[in-house]
């Protein structure tokens, strides 16, 4: 396992302890003028996006290091070491000028990705893949630091803030938060936003719902998104545990990430994002009513459970019996496929949030 070092203080401590840099990964460090730190064995070392003088570059290469330079003229950092915060994604946004959303890093990165098209040139394709790998690594480290099992809530983006369904999703989030779960969502609007708001403000759901309902939907264009965003940012929510993490994508960049999550693991590649979200939800997945994307996630999740390709079969909870058995009858098919398998005992179709949480707790205690 390689050691990753992301700040100069840690690098100095590492070297002061008499350790060399063999098989060490240095990420995003300004190493100009730090010749002494690199004067050691560096066989197998990897330098990602580090600033180097001509002298330190020659020194590192001669010592056996592999150097990946930063890629210029991008609106994002390729070699990230942390997830995004809402404050980072929405930096520069002025609620008094909703159209200023267009100037945020989130909007500029989306515009840049659109300009590359579906098949970006090799340089930009490589940059996006390196970025997404960094996000996956940061997500894994963030979850590993939590003592609470991660559960995911899947659902569509179209749920309006002033709807009964949005309020129900907030209450679901409150129940999951009180049970102590780390809560993952797709990171966008609708149910993906309502759940983390419920996690973070379980005792103020009705008041919060009333405030959010003043801007019920996000629309097209920076101004409409900005009005939706401003209403969300105006709501004060505790910066408390348990943690909420959104996992959105610039593939659907017209859907803004929500301001409710503590962190966002935002990807360029939607396929990596979807598979990653289902894979890291080791405590189970709850499905609220959604459209084709949610149905795709149901069967992608069940495939992992069917073959136990990423670990033991985990709970699949379908919330809203009528929807999942009649309107979109995905649940009966999953139950049929699971018959006689380990996954069967962890599939639940219910209208009762408490029953859903009980199953998740039973699984986490098993």
C-alpha cells in the first residue's frame, strides 16, 4: 500500500523521521526550493500535480520518481485530495443576483465539459478520468473515517420542494439520521436534497420545508437555478453528524448539486458515479419513487447482491408499495430473482419508514 502525502508539513515529518520516499505518492505539493526533502531514494515514488523547479525535477527523475504534471487551463483540479464542499462548488454565488450561479466553479466546470462533447480529446479525457479517480479515493477515505455504516437513498430529481413527497423524504432522512447512519444520495435536487436536509435538521423539518417551498423547483438557465439555490442556502442547518454525502455528476450538469449535503463526490463519468454510489452503500439502499435512472440503479444494485461481487448481499428497501409493485413493478421481479439466495432476506417493500430503518439496523448489527 502506497503512502500518500498531501501537505508539506507531513512530508517534512516523514523525512525528519528518517524515512525515504520509495513508493510514496506526493499530491499537489509546491516543491520548488525543497531540494533537501527530495534528496533521498525515490524508486517507485509518484508525483501528481506537484510544482517543481527544473533542478528538483531533474533530481526527482534521477532518483527514480515518476512525475505526472498538472494539466493547465482547466476549471478544476485534476489531482484532488478531498471531496467538494457546497461552499467550494458555489463559490462566488450571490443570492441577490441569482444569475451569478453561472460564474460558480460548478457551472463553469459543467460548461467546460459540455464544450468537450461526448468524446473529449485524449488530454481532456485523461484529465476527467484522473479527476474521477481522485474523487473515488477521497470518497473511500471519507467513508473509512466514519464509524456509522453508509446507506444510500435513491430517488428522482423531479420531486418539488412544496410537495408531500419531498416532506416525506425529509422525514425519512430524519429517521436515518437519528439511527446514526451515514447517508448517501445522488446529490441533486428532489429526493436527493430532501433526505440530507432531514438528516441535518430532524427537529425543524416543518419550518425548513416551508422555507424551501418558496422556490419549489430548479429551472433552466443560471437565473432559475440561482433562485432555487438561494432558497436552499438561506436555510440554516446544523453542521453536525451523522454525515451526508452527495454523489452527483456533471453528465447531468443541468441538475445542480444540492446545498444540503456536507460533502459532494462529484464525477464527470456518470457510469463510474452510479456504480460507485451503489458499491460504497455497504449498509443498504432505499429506493423512493423515481424514473428510469432509479430503476436502472435498482437492477444494478441487485446484480451486485445477486453475485455478491462487492461483498455480502445488502438490504434493498422499496419505499411506497403501490409505486414499486404496480406503477413500476420492479420490486416483484427483484424478489423473484432473489428467491433462495442470501439476498432474499434483505429485500423489503414497505410504506413504513420505521420498518425500513429496523431492517437496516438489523443488517448492520448482523
